[in-house]
């Protein structure tokens, strides 16, 4: 029986661990809070250690057939050390290293001939004036590292806001991006294995607020032509990366039907949570299949699905949502904080 080792113990690790037994897999989780994390309630073998602790990671990996991660901020130094020791990691550390830096991610996409918003590297405050001449306004300043769910971002709508925007991100190395007037946001969740097999879910339409995903729906309201284009772009990215696992590609669609890639995520993704109830196999099973060398069945999907995140005290809405036919998946997080994802709810139309 193969064992999958996961770095990170959050809700994505929890849902991966829950999907594993169907495939005859067992799961181990390494996390600093392993005793009190969402994955702790799944029966996974837990190891409490810091991600920077290479000795602990090497010991953890000894009993695992394949290693993966549930979030982007695992130190690549640790993963490269494991790879040099002969352990198989999917997606690979090189992919994670590229995506951990917004600048190298965007340079990679541009070099692949993929359309995205204009961007400029910002190292110091003096770079902003020239950068704004390239991007125009509004523009968004994003830290190159460690940003997620709207963190490490600041908008510039007029020249006088440039300096304060850089102050807000504490003068960290950054990327300045042109603000995009879009008609919708959408994503493609896809999977690729080491043999090059590729499958995908239907394009999902997303709604964000303050940089945090609030809701997703399938099918997206874009045209079939646009949806097919999004899938082709996602496949191109996966193949260029020689990717193994589930990959999420997020897009902006402009009013003329153009697709601009916003970002890519090397893992199972919040906008694919509807697949748990609305697709067979779901994104979690596909990720496990891809990284363990199994076949990748084409997902059989429900006609329509909706997903909403319950953030902070919105978790109190769970009972009323359940009464209205939604299925709520709680993450077992004891402390409710503003902006913290506590659960998600899904409603499926099988017609």
C-alpha cells in the first residue's frame, strides 16, 4: 500500500487524506501544528515539525512513496534536499520555486507566449514612476513572495498613492501589474501525470472580494470558444512545466473575449471544491492518482454546481444553508477570525 506524504495540514490536506482510502493509499502529514490542524481528524499519520527542519523532513520521507504539498510556502530548500536524497516529489520543487515568486511566474508565462496583464519589477520606491508609465492606472502592487488571499497587495489609482502603496507592503520586492477591467474571473482545474496524460474539469466562474475567493460556479458564463481556449492554455502551461499533479490556472476574461492569466497554483484549489460532490473523480482523487502514477479518468461532472466559502463568522450560516439544501464541509478550525476560511458549502444540480 503506497503512502503519500503531505507537507501542510490545512483543509486541502484534510480533503486529500479523506480521498486516499478509496484508492488504497495511506497518508502522512508534516506540519508545525500537526496535533491541531484540519488534517488531524482524518486518521492520517501526523508528524509535528517545522518545514525548515530538514532532518525531520528526511525522517518523515523515509516511509513515504511520494511527497506533495498543500500550499505554496513550503521552503523549496527542504524539498530540493529531499529530491537529492532520492525522494519523488510532485509537483516538483522546481515548479514550486518558479511559482513562489510572482516575477518568475509571470516571466515564465510571458516566455510561453501566454497573454497576461503588463507587469514591471519593483525593487525600490524609485522604480514606481517608470513602472506606472508601463502599466498605467489603476495598477496593483504585489509582493513577489508569500502573498495569498489578497495579502501583500496594494492598489494605486493615482500617482500620489504609489509611495504609500509601497509602504503598505513594507518595501518588499514586488511586481506592479496593470489593473484589468474584466467581465468575469474563471479558472481551470486540470491534472497531468508523469506519462503526460491530461484531464480537466469544466471552466469554473469565480467571485472574489478583497482578494479572497467567495464563490464559484460551474458552468461558467463564458462562451464555449472561450472555455476551450482556457483549457488549451492550461494544458500548455502544464506541459511546459512537465507538471505532475493537479494544477489550477486562474484567468481574467475581458469584454472582448480575451483571456489573461492571473496566476497559477500548483495544488488542489478552492475553486475546485465543488468537484467533491459534483464530479467523479474529484480534484483530490485526481491529484492522488496523478502523483502516484495511476490512470487519470476523464471526470464525469454534474450539470451545474455552486460553491461558497464560509469565512470568519459566516460559519454561523451553516445550519441555515444545510436547511436550504447545501452540503457544508467544515474544516475543524477552533478559532474563528475575520478572513479565515472556516468551511465551504456546495449545492449540486444533477439534471
